[in-house]
């Protein structure tokens, strides 16, 4: 079994919200669409209260989850 490649991520900078992180992590994409992508790839941040709040220690994934390797070896 080979190790999987980790997903790309960023950590929030002071004062950044979803829009600012999206502009930095997904340049060239429409702002709202980029922010929605990030939110859909980071559902773990919506499991806490208040939902979707970003902390400086958070890991924000900037690419979708990868498919699991089910080849068995």
C-alpha cells in the first residue's frame, strides 16, 4: 500500500472570511462560486456552533476529497 497524497489546504489569515480565502486559494474563479466550493469541501467546519465560523487554527481544504483507492493493494 502506498501512502496517499494529502489534500491541499491553507490556514486562515487574520480577519479572513470565506470570500477572502476563496480569492486567495482559487484565483480566477467567480468569488461566490469559489466560496461555495470551499464550503462544500470543508463540511467539518459546519458541524460546530456557530456553523461555518472560521478559526485561525482551522485547516481549509482547497481541493475536493479524493476518491478512495479500493484496489486492495
